[in-house]
């Protein structure tokens, strides 16, 4: 019976995918270290006990069980230097960014570390970055969360003076940095 239950959970997780209806550690460099604990343990991110839900501090992604996928994605991603040169010139005065992710979601585990590498290189202030973790139903334990209208994760929402100016939903059209540049240049 237990095997049947686990099989059903796994099938539901695969069908749901990313499209379905705490400690803090600061790593000073752009390279993220992987602890021995992370390297030795194989995590099942479909297991709800691994999910980060609600308001998330970016530094939480450096810790187990998320540090391994986050570190790998962050360290391996090389943003387009031409697009980054333009991003670096953007004014961030009224800009705020919300990232909605599912730590259970392969798309989030691929795109969020890449996005964080971009904002790290850019020097975008972490205090102007709002991260929200959702469960497999795209629900977060936050009162006004439904107002965001999240259907897929990750979703990167860009606000200029508290007005939404664009989103990158699930996967970028070109690349994260080029899509971000396109959104922020037309604002």
C-alpha cells in the first residue's frame, strides 16, 4: 500500500510539473560553495518537507537541501556579456523585482540561480528583491499572494515605482538577461 501511495505521489508530481493549476549564510564571492552535507545527500525535491514556502531570503538557497542545485546553476551560468553591459547601465532607483519559485520545480532550480548570478553581477540590491516560494499548486502562505496571478514558475516580475512593467514566465524567450533588458528598456 505504501508503494502505491508513493507511486501516486510521484506520478502527480510529474504530471503537475511547473505548469500545473533556515538558516542564513552569506557567501561573499560570486562562487557559491557546496557543503559536504549537500554533496553526500541525494534530495527528492518532490518531497514537500524540502520546499521553501512564503517569503524567502535569497541566502536560504545557499543551504541544504537547495545549496547543491543553486550552487551548480549559479557557478555554471555565464550571462551574455553584451547584454550585461547594457543591464549594468540601467537605473534601479524605482525598480523592484519579485521572484516566485517552486523549489520542487526543475525550471525554478535552473532559472533562479541564473537570475541570481545576473543580479549579483549587476549589483542589484538584495533588499529590493522579493522572493516567494510556492507549493506544487502555486500557492504561497501569504494573504495577498493570489493577486499576483501566478500560473507557472518561476515567474520574475519587474516593478517600476510599484507598477508592474513586465514578467519573465517559466523560461526566457531569448535569455534572462536579454529578456530583462527588453522589459526594463521599454518602461
